């Protein structure tokens, strides 16, 4: 039995909002997204451009634990590309290996 998750800090409709990320999800190139807070419960449905995606896994991970496989699920070729993308969106944010993020993994329905 998995441990209970803390309350959500945002809503699932805010999980994937950038147009290029939405397109990656629809094409099947992005199957996970990381956020500071928890945006979805397991089993919750995200709808993007009329297509539905089910969140099937939600857990915490530190940035230092990211693997190439993790960032490929985010739609990036490698960790450096993902890191540069995240830092470009959050001006002044340091990349701290110990910083914890919430991982939301999803699949098309």
C-alpha cells in the first residue's frame, strides 16, 4: 500500500499549460511533468485539446535524482536540455540537486 499523498496545491488543468508541452503530450513525446506542488491525484483525468490523459503515478523526486530516462519522459533528449528549459522559465531559480519536486506520470486514454 502506498503512503497517502498530501493535499493538492493546484488543479490538474494547470499541470501542462505551455503550448509546446501540450503538443509533446499529444504526440506521445511527453508522458511526465514535474512541478513544485502536487497538481493531480492518481486516476485523475487531464484533458488537452479534446484528448484525455490519465495520471497513474504521483511521487516526489529530488532534482539530483533525475536520469536521462526521466527527462526523456518530459520530452527532452538529455538532462542539460531539460535543466536549461526549466531555468529559462524560472528566472533566478537555482538548480539545487536536493530540491524536491512532484512527478506526475500520465498516459493517453
